């Protein structure tokens, strides 16, 4: 039963980190997108959240993706009077996405994903070894 708990926990971690990487990839893809109309609001950075759940069948502690919230940090402003999205002052609002932060978040998510994957691999090896010992 403990093998099942560890597999269930690791699988929930894999799913949560995969969702996190998708949100980060969307942020990176939209980091330089400009609004479509003068004075319009550009893309707003998204932040994934997580919740802890208990699996009723196994009693395993699980992590699940919560709602994705919007970052309330201010937009970057660039003076570009020739841009069609510029306001009356000639300023264009740009997304509040910092590529460095997104890359660091992506690296952290990848490492967490790898750690959960290693847990699945180690558990599978232990189950195989246990079955091998029981056969003997």
C-alpha cells in the first residue's frame, strides 16, 4: 500500500508541474505582445497556484493545480509614439512578464518534475525487487 501512496503522490506532482510549465510557457510566449488598441491593456502575467488534497482511497497527500491568478504588478511602459497602440502621450503598455523570472520558474518546475519522475522510477524498482524476492 505504501508503494501505491508514493506513486499516487509523485503522479500528482508530475501533473501539477506539467500544468505549471504550460502557464510559464504562455507567459514567455506573450512577454513582448503589445495591446491591439491605443491605450489598451496588454497581456497580464499568469501565476499558477497549488492546493493540497488527501486521496480518500490511499490516504496519500496530493498536490493539485489551483486556479491560475493574474499578476497585479504594473505593466512596463515604453515610449513609442509611432506604435498604433500608443496612448495620447506616446506611451505603450507592455506585459508585466520578466523573462528572467519566467526562466527561473521554468527551471524550478523542471527540477520538481524530474524529482517526481525519479520517485516513480525508484518506486517501480522497489516493487520489482520485492516481487523478485517473493518469487525466490
